[in-house]
């Protein structure tokens, strides 16, 4: 990043910023003199901070949030992860792969409810096979520090005794300390700022992008939002919007990635659909790599074979998703996979067989019963 900043001759100032008025930012730099910066255009991209729940003794050095977990000085023998969102699931699998005994606790019915339900269930199964103790529909009522461990009392009556705890209860927009009340920009309950399609806040020359404006709060999306904002601010013509279909990736073990509609969203929207699947175990590259549990799943509109959604679990899911994403961006159908020649052996070739499976599903629907 530093090389990119230098290449564009950007002056980088490190410090704590706060608004004095809608055009002026005061930067505090420790022992150095304060700086007062004036801007005709201002972009707020301050990111997010962990949402720390009440009554949790974070002063205990064995209790972490999603920021302080990076300061852990040694790998524990056991870890409880409270909160099965993206961050919680990722860390649960990472620590389990390192040989840590991990319990993952969450009050929801299933993991990552934004995922297609089938993929959510597959992820839970693979996490449990990895060794994660997944406890859904449960929560922590009390944390009791003991001499050699921490005891967590759970809502359903059980208790856990672990060496360390990660509380991953989501994140809030990092707007504290910015003194936004001096600008007239309202701040939501979770520290988020509202923006329009150009990423302008309530004050037109002040823009906001990234985690500070809320969902989807992804690094890739945040970059594109900021580019759209600055193209609008300086009347640059090459980019006017973020693409309407955004890929999501969860870097668990195994990876999960998705773009577009799920089966559940199709039912809610009354879209007539069918699905096509291709398991990695029938793919030559999947067999070579040993990833026999992976799968590509296509959601297809029944009327015209249009590709509506792609869902992948397994090796390289976050890379493979872009193939299906580009077909959806172009308004394409699963014929794009049928007609394309894929390198062999590759995991990408599984798209073709998921499309064939989708064709079979469509044909079976048309056959008389």
C-alpha cells in the first residue's frame, strides 16, 4: 500500500482526526503539533471497530475481540468463539486447524444465514468434521474468570471451561471521535452513515465508503465504493457505480463463496427456479487435490436458463466465484458453461457439469408425470 501511495504522490498523515466544521479536520499527532486540514471534498473511510458486549470482562488478558485477537502471544490449548458470523467462523476453523480445541457458540438457527441454506449446512458439517464443536441456538450468560481457565455459562444450561475466549459479536462503524455533530451528518445506532448512490452523506461534499456505511462491509466492495465516490466528486467519467451483483467470500476451512440469488431468496421473490450441482469428488482436479467435499451449485431461472446465483464451497471458492459472476453480470445463461471449453483438469470445469445437471433438472420438470 505504501508503494501505491507514494506512486500517486499522496501525502499520508498519521494521527487522530476530528471535524472542526464541514470543511476542516483537526489531526492530533501525539507529541507533534496539531494539523488543521481544509478540504473542498472529504471522504470518510474510517472502517469499523469490534462491537463489545456489556458485562464482558475484557480487562482479562485471556478475553479477546476481533481486533485484539491479533495480539495473542501464544496458541492456547482451548478456545471459545462467541458469535458465528464471518469473523467467528473464520477464526474457529483457523484455530482448530492449528490444533486448538474450539467451541463455537451462537444463538442463531444456522451458520451465516445470508448463505444459501444448503451451503450453510455443508459448512457446518465440514467444520464439525474438522473438529469444531458447533453450538447453535445457545449463548453465553456469564463469564467467570478462574485461576487457570475461563468458565462460560451457557443459556441452555451447559458450561464451557477454556483457556481463552474470542467474542466476535459483529462490528460497528468507527465514527466515534470524528465529531460528526459539527458537520450536521447524522450517525446511526451502529455508528453507520447513510449515503446516496454517489456515496454522498447528508453534506454533499462529504462522502463515505466502506465499513462505515454498513453492509456488505467487504474490502473489495469498499475499494469500489470509494472509487465511485471520488469519480463523482471530481467529475471523472470512467466509473459511475458499483456493480449490482457483489461476490461474497468467507475464508473458513473450507472456503465458501457466493454471488446472486439463493434458493431461499428465489422462493421469497416467487422466482421459478431450479438448481444444478457439481461435486468436486467427480472432478479430476478435486480428486487430485483431495478436496472431495467441495461443490459448485448454480441457481437457474426455469423459464430461460438464466444464471441467477452461484454458490461454491471448497478449495479456491473465492477465486472460482468470479467465473459465474461474470456470466451473471452479462445477463447470461448456463449455456455459457455448456459451450465453453475449460482447461482440464481444473476445478473451473465443474461449472460445465453443474450446468449439465441444471439442464437435467429442467428436463425432468418438463416431462409428464
